[in-house]
C-alpha cells in the first residue's frame, strides 16, 4: 500500500516511486482544493490532519499544532454530547482566523457520520467533469464565452471541428506526437528547420503561406511519402472555400455544427461538361499521375 499510515490527501511521493503512483498522486493538489469534510458527529475527523474548514483557499487550520494534541478529533471541540462548539476551547487553542471559520462550520443535530463534499459541484458531489474543468481552467467565464463564440461561427462542421482542435492543440503535429511518445523527428517535414507545431504548420511554414491546404498535403508526405501536386492541393482548397460559402447561406443550427459537410456529385447544367480530375507526384519512382473523368 502506498500510504499505510495516512490517507491519500496527506500521502507523500516517497523514494523511487513508480510511474503509476506518480500519475495517481498528480491529482492530489486539485483534490485538496476541492474536497472538504462535512462534519456530522465529528468522531471521524482529525482536527489538524484534514481540511474541514469552510474556506476555498485553505481548508486546514493555520494554528501551530501542539504535539500532545496531534490525535484529537473534531468532536473533542464540542461541549460534551451537545452539538455546539465549546467557545473556551476554541479561544484557548486557535488563532482568530481559525476561530472565525470554526464557528461558521454548520453542526447537524442528527447523529450522522462525517463525510466528504466537493466544492466545485452544485450538489457537492465529485464528478470527473468538474475536476477536469478545474484542472484545465474551463470554469472561468472568459473561456466559456470564447468556446461559445467558436461554435457559433458560421462554418462547415468539419472546419469548425478543425478550428476547435487547433485551439486545443489537438492536431497531430510532429511536436505534439513526439510529446506523446511517437518516435519521429519533430522538425517540419517541408522546411526541415523549425519544430512543427500548430502555429508553424498553419501559418509560419513557407509552403503554408503559398497554400492554405497545408495539413492534408503534409500528412500524405509524412506518413505515406506521397507528394500531392500544387494543382491537387489548390483544388481541395477551392472545395473548402465552396463549403464555406454554402455555410454562409444556411440558417444557424444549434446541434448540427459537429456534423461534417457531405459533398455529392451533381449533374452539370445543360450545355456544360464537367471534368473531375486529380494529380499526384511519386518522387520515389519519378512518376507523375494524372486522372480525369468526364
């Protein structure tokens, strides 16, 4: 057992700790910030070892603990069997800050056990969602407004999703893949100079300045060593532009932003001939392929 003589909130990393234990313990700080002890009988809560004061910044007592009182429990601060604080004990043991907070702790008249509550949830119950939001900082109003503006943009679904992934640094750029343990070079596959992250692959790379459809062309080269022609890249970018134009004409839809825009082949107008074509360059065999369908 990692902490045989204490609880998780007071556990230490120790010597030669395993990767698993380090990962588990990394959540300790956010749990300390969000967990508070709800006092029932007070028999299950140590006075100095558990954060049980009603303070979001620091739920621990700040009074220096006398060594001989290390093991006292919250029930020892009450008047006998009555559910009220012994003011004389509080004034003798604790500083003014702790006394003020102690007197604000609600005491139940029922005979119930002490329990845990979670500060970052309206129902005082721990949820992975509320803990995640606390960790990544999405609980603040600014971020909530920012993401709402992102999803309210009039864009094709796949473009909105791509924008969200870019803002969240979720694109499979080389630098992100290396950070996740993928054994590849983190330099840009085209310029071979700068480290490839979202900003570089979309805006800073010289090829990105000439053509906005960089990511698809870069992925085909990085993983399959297939070089897509400038014509093919430009054609794909033109299709994206058409998707965007169509999105501007559609009425806003609240729940369909995530769905990808489906492009279907359409019959050309009377008197017109439609040609669908693409091209690719295979540098390893010095070959260029061009195909077209009328």
